[in-house]
C-alpha cells in the first residue's frame, strides 16, 4: 500500500494535489462533477480588500501547449468572501483551504490577510506578490527582494496561520527573492506564477488580449517551473508548493522530486474539470510502477 499523504507546515494532507488559485473558483462548480473532498486542499480565487471587476475583455487567448490570461484579479472582495463564499464552501468542502491574497500596497495585503486569518476554514494564507505596487511606481512586489521581504514581514506580523509567498517567474533571479522571503519570516513559498506572454491577431494586427499581455500557463511552462522549484529548494529550508504546467500524476511526482512538498494544478482544471480527481486516482498507479512507497519521502529526491 502506497502512502500519498504529505505534511505542509503542520497540516496533514491526504495527498499533495491542490487546485491552484484562479483555476478553481471557490470549488462549487467542480463539486458538481466529483466529491472535491478527495483533494489535499485547494487555493481559492485570489482575493483583494475591495471588489474588483478585472481587466476588459478579451481576457483569454490560446497558445501552443497552454493559454494566456489577463483576467485582472476579478473577485468580490474579502468581506463578501467571508460573509458568503466561506460559509457556502463549508457545505461541500470539509478540509482547511488556502486563502490566496493579492494587494496593491503593503497595508492592503496586511488588512486582507488579517481578516482571512481569523476564519476557521483557512489553513494557509498564500500571498500573491505578482501585483503592481501602487506606491512604488507600479513595479510588482515580487520582482525585488526588498519589496517581497517587506510584504512578507508585514503580513507575518499580522497573522497566526502559515504564510506562503507566491513567487513570480518574471525575474532574473528567483532564488534571491525566495531567500529574502524566508529571511523575512515566510513559512513556505509557492512557485511559479504565470510567465508573461502575448499573442497577436493576424487579421487586425493587434494583440488578442485587451490588456496586450497576459500570463502564460499550461504544459508549456512545466520545464521552467521544475527548474525554479529545483533552484529554490536548494536555497531555502522552508517548504514549497510547486506549480506550473502540471497536468498528470507523473508531473506531480517530478515536481516533488525537484523539491515541492505539495503540488498545485492550474490550467488543467480549465481544460478538464476532473483533472485533479484523475491525477489523485492515478498517483498510486504511477507510484507502484516507479517503486515509490511514500510521496513524503521523495520530496527533493532529485537533489540526492
């Protein structure tokens, strides 16, 4: 009998498979296809202090082996999430969830995280630092070790639950930013977010996305994600949630060998609603083929 369970900052997950924020909403629609309690957990839709409509349409464009999105953090705001989404979620998901938080200033991150930290259902707070800093010229918090550390330190001072900082791959040196977050008190790191890309309409000669550029996700980014998880695992001592292009059980195992303690699945859910269910069902089969008895024991195995 193989063991799929993993430990993530004191939380024992039945398996390491976690739908990624932005690709699973609040789980309600997916719960109509299968019992989502088979998941290790899930990271719900990125939440900001105030309601956001997001970017103008079109927001989605297809790409070879992936997709581009420029949704723009559309969400109903943290107060609505606490008063409506979390109570409803409790009816169909009975495990701790991951609260993904975005912000446009350090104060906004702190306030939103503190509000979600008080919610019983929230087990981990995932802080997305790929947002533009409105007080810093619009540069994303996650592109500088100093700004990433500033957000991390401020959030950690305001919450009690484990804080994972979600890193952007759109940087020259992700390792220096990961180390800065660890030194500032992060309990863990999530990586990677989407890679910046674009497509052009050959008829209009204009970008397909109204925003011009968007985030590339899907199988095309898997090798980049594996490389970055591998690099960061060597550089820090805190646990990692790996993501980026994961679409099958073998991808999960590969990501864990690079150093991920848990693995998020993003765009695959948008292609096939039962993607995570099938990955979880296939994991024991692939483990048997590969002679793996416990997933917890293979974390970072590619470094041995």
